[in-house]
C-alpha cells in the first residue's frame, strides 16, 4: 500500500470540478487498478493503514464516478460522508456522473449548491442538468447559460432557455462568438434579449471566426473597433481582414495591423495591407519583421517604396 502514502488532498476545491488536475489524475492512476482488483472489500484495511485515504476515496468516487465506493462509504462512514467539507453533488455533477448524483440525492446528501447545475451546464452534461432541474431545488445562476454558450453546448443553452428562469448575461453571446460557436450565437440572437458586448465582433475577428463576424455585422447593431482588423492581422486571419476591409465606411485598422502581421510572419496579410490599406508604416513593419527574423516579410517590405500611399 506504499503508493497510497504519497496521495495528498488538493488544497483548492475548484480543482475537483470538471477537467481533473494532474494531482487529481494521480488518484485515478493509483486507485483505479486497486479497486478493479479488490473492489470495496479491502477498503477497511486501507483505512487502517492510511487514515488520510478516507477523504481521497470519497473524492475519487465523485470525481471519477466510482459508484460502489461512494455506496460503501455512505453505508459504513455515513457521518463522514454527510459532513464532507466539499459539496459532493456539485463535484459529481460537474464530472458528468449522473448515477453518483442520483445516489447522493436519494440518500439526502446536503452537498449541493448552484454550482452543480452551473458546472454541469458548462461542460455540456445535459442529462445531469435535466436531473437537477427535475429533482433538486438549488437551481443555478445566469452563469449556467453563460458557460454553456461559451463552450458551444447549444442543447444545454436551449434547455436552460426553455425550462429555467435564471437566463444569461451578455457574456453568453460574447463568449460564444469569441469561441466560434455560430449556432449558439444565432440561437441567442433569435431567442434572448441580453445582447452582447461592444467587443463581440472584435473578439470573433481576433480568433478568425469569419462566419460569426459576418453574422454579427449583418444581424447585430453593436459597433466594432479597429482592434478587430489589428488582432486578426496578429493571428493571421486574412479572410477576416478582407471581409472587414470590404465593409462600406469600415472603421479600418491602425498601423499595428501591418506591424503585427510583419512580426508574426503573415506575408499574405502584409501584402494585402500594403496594397489595400493606408495606415501602415513600412519602416516600423520592416523593423518588426527583422527583430523577429521573418526573412520573407523582410525581403518583401524592403522591395516596397517607403511610403505606403505612394
């Protein structure tokens, strides 16, 4: 039982929610093969040798969905489980272990907060969200739909919209656009009234989500700024830059666009900006390309007249 001696409980409860940290994964590496071989029959011996494993076995059960372990612990260490310092339903819900959530609910475990629904929604666990909605009273907050939208879980967004009253904030559409979830953006636009922030189109452009940029420009009224083209240039999104450039009365870009494209070696964008825009400073762009060792860009800029407008 030497490997158990080295397992430690993480100090931050948030590390139990959703994607497990490296230290949490170590629980599974050590405990999973042991439980596969012995089941729960030797847990008592383990606890006699390593008292700290009581807490770790409970955490492992709700994080990795080992139902027999939590059933054993609830039967033989009921008070320990009921007074556990971490909200166990929250953890099981965030990790998509519906059977564990159902068991803890059936045994009247008190460890459930709004984080159960919020985090289940964040990670797209619709079955868990549905169960919590039907059987628990804690509910969630606007973060549930915000985070589901951020991660592109349209089915969860639709369920929360139809069945819950917490709604969302403008972060829902803003973050969905940032991450390129066009279907979510369209749904929120059609069915919600929170809108999005003035930076939404900028953020979509930064990440190269052309179809989202098009939809926002054509269907929404929020303004966009020169940072959209500047940061699209930084990240190498030529198609986005061409679309923004073609918009009548476009807000355009700043000299940073050419500078950013040059320093990051986006020669196609450098050529387009030199040909189509007037904001750039070739000397500055050449210096940036030189500093970053972008030879192709250096050669191109060195062959151009120093005045972009000439």
